[in-house]
C-alpha cells in the first residue's frame, strides 16, 4: 500500500500508478483489445468466406452436373418425340400415356387413402411399436415410483428362430424425437433381426405416444436403468447386456450409463448428436437453426400452446424441411411412378414416420437447453436433475459409436467430438479403463444407419459378432474397420481390424473450434429469451389455452391434417377405393419406351432440382446469417461466459489418480493371470492395430480357458484395467517385473507360449512385435523361440492340478460378486415394481 507521499513521487514510477500511467494503460489495453478484435474479425471473415466458397462451389458443381443431365434427358426426349411422330405413333402414345397416368394417379391416391386409414387406426391404438415381431411387456414405467411412458418389451423369436438365454442379451432403445418406437426392428434385416439370427435374447425399450403427467427426462433414465437391471436379473448366466441407442436414444443411453455405473455391458451409439455445436464450415448447416430461427423459448411456447405438452409433429416437420425435395415431393412422385410395384414398403415406412409422439415441456426444454443449444453434455455442465451432474467419464461400459459422412442430421463430428472434449488424451481413456471404438461410414444417411438392409447385413452384423471380443481389447481408443474379402455360401465374409487412434484422429474429422465460438452467444441469448418469455409472455399464453384448444391444435397440425383428410373418413375419398379396384382389374400400362413417360421423369427431375437449389441456397444463407449475427464483437463479448470448455487434467494430474497409484503399487503383485494379461496389453500397445482373428484368439484365451474363464467378466475387466495402467505408466518396469509374477519356470514357459499364440505366425508379425516377444523371453530367462504356436496352449492343461487352486479362488470370488450384484438388482427391481 503506497503512502500519500509515495503516491505523488515520480521516482516511484512505474511501481506506483499515477494518472499519466493510467492513461498509458488505457491506450495499451485498447490497442491489445483492438488487436484481438481484429484477429477475431478476421477469423469470422475467414469463416464467412470459407462457407460462401464451399456452398457456392457445391451448388455450382452439383447443379451444373444435374443441369447437364437434364439437358441430355431433354435432348433424348425430343429425339423420342420426333421418332414417335415420324412413325405415326405420337397420338397413340399420348392417349396411352393419358390413360396410364390417370390410372396411376388413382392407384397412388388410393395408397394415400390407405395411409390415412392406417394413420387414424394407429393413433386410435395409441401408436404401438411398429415392430414386425411379436412381443410381451416385461416392465411398465407407469408402475414405477417415478412414472414414465416407457415400457420394456421382450421380443418373441419368430418361427424357426431359437434363442439361447445364456447368450448376451440385446436391449434396443429407439429415438423419441417426434416418431414412435420400432424403427430398429420393423423389418427382418434390422438390429433386432441381426441379434435374433445370432440367437441372442432381444429386448426393446418402447414408449407410449403420450407422456405421464409431470414426466421429466430423469424419470425416463430411471425407468431405463430399471429395465436394464431387470434384463440382467433374468439372464444371470450371460454376459452383461448390450444396450443399443439410436439417434436421440444414443445420447439417452450415454445418460443411462453415466448415471448408473453398474451397467457395464457394451453400449452401441448410432448417429447420436452428443456434441451438437460441432461440424465443418460450409457442410453442416442444420446446427445453425437455433441461432437463426430462435432458441429455447420456441419449444416452450409450442408446449404452452399444447397445454404443457410438446407435439412431436413439429420435429417431424423440421426433419422434412431439411430435405424438402425428397420428403415433400420426390417421395410422392416415386410412389406415383412405381405404383405398379406395390405400396407395401411405402405404407410400412409411413406408418412409423406418421406416428407422432408427445413430450412434456420439461423434457423438450431439457433436450434443447442442455444439449442442442447449450452443448452442456460435452462440457460436463449438464444436470439430469438437481444435484445430479452427468459426467461421461463415469461410464464404465465399452462404447461403440457409429457415424456417417452421409448423415446430414448427425455428422461424425457431432457423434464423436465429445470424446476429444471429455478426455485429455488417450492415456486418460486407458487410465479410466474405458474402451471406445468408432466406425465412420462414407455415404449412408441418418435413417439408413438404423433402417438400411445393407448396414444391417454388414456394420450391425459385424458389431454384433465382434462384441464378444471387444471386451478383450485393452482400454483405449480404436477405429473399427470392415473390409469385404470374399463371398461364401451366398454371404459376404468380412475381415475386421481395430486400429489404435488418438484424439487428434477424431479432431481431424473437424476443421477446428473457431466456428463454434458464436454458439456460446446463442446459448446465452437463448437463456435470456427463455427467462423473458417465462416471466412476461408465458402467463398470457397459458391463460388463453384450454384442454380443448390444445387438443385441437394437435389435431389440426399440417402433418396430421394431410393424412386425415386423405383417409376413408373423408367423404370425398369414397369413390377412390372403388375406382382403384376397377383400375386394377383393367390396368393398361404405357409401353416403357413411351416418350411421355420420359417427359414425366424429366419434369420430376427438374422440379426436384429446383427445390434442391432453393434448399442449398437457404442453407448457405442460414450459415452466413448465423456467423454474421453471432460472430460480431458484441456477440462474442456477450457469449464469452458460455465459451469455456471442460478443464482437462494434464499428464501429471492423471498419474496422481488413486487408481494409477494402486496399480503401480501392485506392479510386482499377482501371478499367472496378471502376467499373461500384462504381456497381451503390451503387445496390443506395440502393434497399433488389432486384427479380428488375433482378437478372437485373445478372447478365446481370456473368456473360455482357465484360469481366466472363472474370473468372471467384472474381475477380468479390473485385471485388464490394472495391467493397462502399469503398461502405460511404467512399460519398462512392467517387463522387468514379469519374473516376479511367474516364479516357476513351467508357468513362465506356458505364459510365453500363450502370448506367442495370440499374434499368430512369426512371418506375419511386425518387427517390433517380434522384438517385444524376445524381450519377454529375456525378462523371464527363457530362450528365444519363433516357432508358430498353432493351437491354444491352455486347451491342453484345463484339468491340470497346477490351476486348481487359482480356479477355485476365482470361482469363489465370482460367486460373491454375483450374489452382491443379484441382491442389488433384485432390490432395485423390487423398488421399481
């Protein structure tokens, strides 16, 4: 503290501030601020330039190519018309086309009538799941202490399919994003079908069209946790169940696993938007909707108009507007063009697409506020309920993430960036004992991830067959690669490899985080708007809405009106069914070479391109408007408080975690099991890629052979976790202390033989793998032996007396753990019921 004399003493400068130094500081701060703003403004300019260039180039290239095709088709049409005119067929072709066109119009209108009837029947039945399989209700969320509209269904295997109750159960959670449940099993080549073909018990998490009064998202998570525990209780002899979450069901599955750490079976996340701010400039425009069209107050307002219930039809309409040429035009012209091929596929899909489900206002507000606008889940700021934060690091289950570059709703960045934002590096993933495996498809669209037969036959089938071996992987981050190799018995056989990845590989899918800064301002503005709406507008809206007006607003939604007006209950559609029967009885199709059919297709293609051009221009304007509004200095200053990302631990802090200290303390403790697993972990780290055949051999040893089989899944995972920590932090000592774990020579020889069996033939090994095997031999005092081990060494010693004590101890430990788990699950199920 300066005295009054020092305050005015110029010799004390610059240690004690004076007025002139204050002025200099102000100038300096302004200069520094101007420099930062100039850099930020330049960055925004770069983003705008990049976005405009990418959109313009894509629009130019795409629509130029399509225009050339249209010109070629128009030229071919003119040639066809001239040929028809020259041959004197033009009048007859015109009359033939007129009749054909009118008949197809009647048949297509009849299909839309059927769709309307199906819609009304489906709504009257409370929109049951659109599964093609029979099922029984196992648990009902309405009966739980925190009631929800969710149900646990057990899929009944169709005729000719048997289910083995000792195999790993599958639990599938479909998205609740406007549509109803069933998309994961509405045809044979689906997630349900893949699991049934492999004889797994399959359960399905479904939900009713209307939520329970006062339902919160936390109630849903509690119900789902009870469902999983009930499945575990029903299958005590099987591995922990696989939980598959599709789209919105994907992040819901992450919430489930993060808040219920005893649920440790693998979880599969398909096309789930966990980091919704992420994306590439000029490529993923959907993420800008909230910044351009409004924030959380809009679903709040729509919920108030619905009497406290948000109508999922609004979400469906938004999905349709993403690609209006497909959903609002081409879908119907394709039906009209191909009506002679039948309408079953169209009606099956429309039954699901036209089932509109409701959410409570707290549910939709949480989803928008915490996830899509606030991005709080990946920032570790989300709260499932008061005092209950959601930390994705708490998940103990292996995570398999499936994304696609062709997905315009959930691009790979949104499906995967949460990994890079949650963990400091791959070492932390290993330290946490986590296994994260991801796949990125090149082309399939959003719905194709869950619906496509090709995806079901390849990606989902390979995930299903590989889950048995994934848990044998050491903790870490892997990319799963599937390659076609050959066809046998009419079926394609694939080879699967797991390539070790770093967080930089995930970041490389994106183009940096600079384009995400404006979202912070949007998040804060959304909070302010929501508070203003809640305090100033909501009371007036609620006062003007009654139960009857809320129901009328849902009934008069355009998505419902479109279907209801086309149904048989509309008197105007009465003659359509009769006319359609008459047309089918005397159908006269136009010849395939009729030039007017080509003219029809040309018109449809041209109209589709026109709509696509409007959509592409709209998306470009959305992105440019977003960054122009929210990339300004004022917006950046406004959103600065919401920019902060999760603070991640550095390497030294990670080493100080208790689990690391405990593992390193036990580096010389253990025996045969710990030694073999440690060497396998070191081998996996050394190779960088794990082929499926090697992984299957490793899984065979660790899950089918003693003394590993009797460990049980939980204890085996703990041993793998501990040995991974040792191999990560003390790789040299990990090798040097192997002899302490294996004091007997015969155990050393057997252990090394097992470790040589896993990689396969020596000539197929990488040089570093062979060198590491030699180091193991040196550490154990054994000679180098590169002879290929073709058979499982443990298969010959399963009854050996030397393993008896170890197996007995493992069995007793596994029984104690199972008893505790069953008691816990039984208590939980009792409370839930």
